[in-house]
C-alpha cells in the first residue's frame, strides 16, 4: 500500500538512507535475506522537487509503516492518504471518492479524534487553521474531539506555489494533502540526549541527532553487538545502546577508556546518566594493530565509528617515531611500570586508517553486518564525482553528505558485508588499497580530486611548499624558492597554514591549490596561487618569510 511519508526538512541526504536501512529491520522485504539488493518504491507528489519533504512510499502493511515512523529520526510522520488536490474543491472530491471501508472504522462515535493543520513554505495563522478545519465538514466525523490523547490523528497539510529562492525546494503548484497519521518520529530523544547536558564530553563527541542516524543506518537493535574502534567519549555507542544493542568500544588513548576525567566523569558515567546498559567492554586497542586473536571472525553485527581525519583531532597509532624509523627495537614494559605506562604513538593517516578499518570490518562483521563511518570531503566547484574506499567483502549501499562549511563536508558511508572474509579477499583488498592511494595522487594532479584523505605515509617528514608553474608576473621572483617547511598531518591544515603565512607577509588575500608531488606523499607543491592585484612583492619580502625553525618557535609562543 502507498503511504505519504513526510520528512523533516533537514539533513536531506540522510532521509531516505535512514528509512531504507530501517526497512529490513521491521520486515519490509519479508523473508528476503539478500535485502541489501532490495529497494523500497518511492514516488514524488505532482509537481514536487526531489528535495521536497513529501514522498510516497510503498510498504507492505500499516504495522510496518508505524514501526518505521516511530523508530526514524527524520520522518515527521507517515500517513494513510485519504485525498490530495491543487485546491480544496479537488481535495473534497478526492476524499469523498476514497473507499468507505477504509474511512468508516475511524469515524465512528466510539472513537476520539484530532485534526492538525500544517503547512510547508508558509505560516498559517490560528484563524486560517480553524477556517481550514471547518472546511472539512463534508467528512462525517461522529466521534468526540480530544486534543491531548486522541484515538486517531488526522492531518491537513498544505504547500503553496513558490519558485523564488527562499532556501526551500521549488513547488510549481499548490498541493493539499489530507490523511490519517500512522506514526511519527520521537523527536524528544534529541533534547534528552543533547550534548550540552552530557556528563562526559570531548572535542569530537558526536552530535546526538547524528549519532542516532548512524545507529539507525547500522540497524542497531536488541540482541545485536555494536563495536566502535574509536570510542572516545562513547557518544555513538550511547545511541546504539538506547535502541537495545549490546555495545563494545576501543580507543588508543588509555586515559579515555580507563577513567576519563575521574570516577564520575567518564564513558561509563554517560551510560549511567541515561540508565542504559553498560558496554560489554572498553579496550585500550590500536586500530592499526587489532587485539583479536588469529582465527577469530564474525563477532560483531555492526561497526559504527567516526575515524580521526585530522580536522579536530589527528589519528594516532602505536609505535612512536624512533620505533617506526627503526632507531630502537620493540620493547617490553616492565611489570612495575605497566599500571601508569602510556605507550608511544605516531601519526596515523586517514588512508591507512580507513584501510585498517575495512579490513577489521571484513574480518569481524557477521554476514550482512553493517559498517557505518564518516569520510571527509573537500568540496570544490567543478570537481568530479567522489571516489570512496572499496573492499571486496562490502557493498556500498548509502552515501549521505553533511555540510560542515562552504568548502568542507563529510560523507556517511554505509556498507553491507556481502562476502566471507578469506585470505584471497584480504590480498585483493590490499591491492585495492594501493590502487586507491595511487588514484588519489592521479586525481589530485588532474584537478579532479576533492577528498581530503591525503597525508604523508611518513608523517614525521615535513611538507616542502614550493611555488611552481606560476603565470602571475607579481610572483615570478618567488617561483623557484622554498617558501615554507612545516610538519603537518592534514592537507586542509596545510593549505590554511600556507595561506595564512602568505597573506601575513604579502599583505593581500591569497588563494592556493596544492598537489602532492611524490608517491610517498612527503612533499606538497603549490601549483597555482592567486594574489590580489594590489599586492606588491619584492625580493626582500622573501627574507620576511619564516624558516622552519622560526615558524616552530612562533607557533610555540
């Protein structure tokens, strides 16, 4: 049966993926076990834009529709549509022609009802709402009105024609809907779990609404075990635990998983705050060196995480600078120092992190288990389609972009495990990973790359910025000189740092495009620099540009 699904007009890329992820959880595809290949049927109302909050969806039963609506975060409501039209005369005709056997059970004298008037793209006054309710007198309601706790909720929803640029999707023609509410989202979860009331927080704690969306896309449910390898303050696991899932997490920082900021301010206290079941366990573990014994497979039903990509916090892995460079060999911590020992760590690039994450998920997820994680993207006009990481064991079923700024965003990737993990697939995945790193360099050189997953494989070596291929005569004197050497782990920070230095010492706004100039990702080259015409650059200006040592001193001060 077709139902009218009305979404909240926010996080547009997340609306359908969340709904479609929840559909198999409540039996929308019957006993079909390959439901990752099944899709729901959608269609738009007449003259509506794809970004419109109004969509028609085909579902097998009202019970499934109700469960989907009640579990979803972005579904405002699902309705059994009794009629629609471009005006109230057309709406009246449609409602009267709707089968009586579908209407009469909800119009009897023994039931109570309530009519709510809603609008999209405009505001209706209380008087206008009452006038529209009185205009529904052609519907033979026999029951009593109950505004607080009615047996049946009816909605009259209206959109007005607007083609102006008002931030809303354009509506070519006015459309009016009338129907019976089947179910709606419980938005009370958002203020209840909002971060400002959370006991234990960190700089990368996941927003409550986004954490619930991630848990829904991972199909968190009672009886399932959900794992977060970058648990931090546990925000994602809190949302999974709310939906009844068992949880388990790991973090490389032992201070986070051990005691946080004290006995009453840690990851455990966040679960206690909401009365949720405690995690099965929290491990001090390295995603680069997973702690699982050889041969252990298919343990988790879902892995949900927000990998560190170097914007608010950089990734770390075990080893330390001297150990990774071979200056010292592996060592064993003496027993008397183990209690207070904090292991050495080194920089962990996102390309390597994502590869390790995919390999972990392929090994540890059950069949049809879900991997849900964020992947950063640099938005540029005219850029080509995104290239996301791949793995032979997984099928990418959803991509949902969240804008962070005019230039940067992150994409929530939802993958389903479709193949068993074998040594042959592990080798194929490693080859894919190497191809992925090589293609990143190629796409960057072609100017079609806009993912921010480019960092040094040896993060301890600095980037050498050089001005090359510069057409502007104002910068001719700088074209072959080393401008700045600086240890940096993230290219976004690299561009910001370089632009800041240039603007500071050249006295004009600067636009920079950077490419990595070696396969080892140890050098970066500025291939184009645009400077305001009023800038006057002289040879003596180069003396003002700080050296690597001067820049470090300035940063410390």
